C-alpha cells in the first residue's frame, strides 16, 4: 500500500539548467599575532538564461571551499527578471554605493553591449540585445548588485 502511495507523489519535475560563472577570485590576508592569515573571496553569478539570475559571495581559507560557499549562496539569492522578447522594455538605472548602472533597450541583432560583470549578469538572465554603461565605481560586487537591482525595476 505504501509503495503505491509513494508512486503517486513522484512526478517528473521540470529541471532547468542553471549556469554558473565565476566573476572574481581575490586573495585576501589579515594580520594576526602569528603572522599573516591568507584567505580567498569568490564572486559568482548564476542564471538559467530564462529570466532567473542570482549572485553569491563566498569566503574561505582555500579557493574550492570559497567557490562552494559562493555557489550555494547564489542559488539561494535568485531573482526573477521581467523582459520583453530579446531586450528590456525601457531604460532603467540603479545605484548601490558608488556604483551606478544604466541599462538601455537595443534593437534586435545588436547583441550585449556591456562591460565586465554587467555583461555576465545580463547574459545569464537571458537578455540578448541590450546596451549598458557603468558609472562610478568599478567594484565588481557593487556592479553585479546594481545590475540585478536595475533588472528588478523593469516593468513588463
């Protein structure tokens, strides 16, 4: 009886492939009584190229653990993005700290005109044609956060 009940609850779930990209790996150190303590920080962006994108920041003593932490953090912090076909519906800006990101819709066939971390976020969100400009800081973490904030402001 139990096996039959369990069979009813097992359904084929739609598995969406989540892509991961490492944006930055930094070696950091801190002064302690016994000398320098070395660690690593990793910034990761994940997305399914269909309107879901997220970012994660991981810190650990070695690179592999920092990457694992960043990946799990990124998968927990995923956001839904509304976009129209291959481009965004309207111009949008967002500011976090000293970083300001401007995103503009572009005609079909233009491609992604963006620099650095903005290009990776927009690509993993699934947007094909867009133009952008990063103003202010060139801090990659702030630029990623500002880009996701700008994409969240979109109205379909």
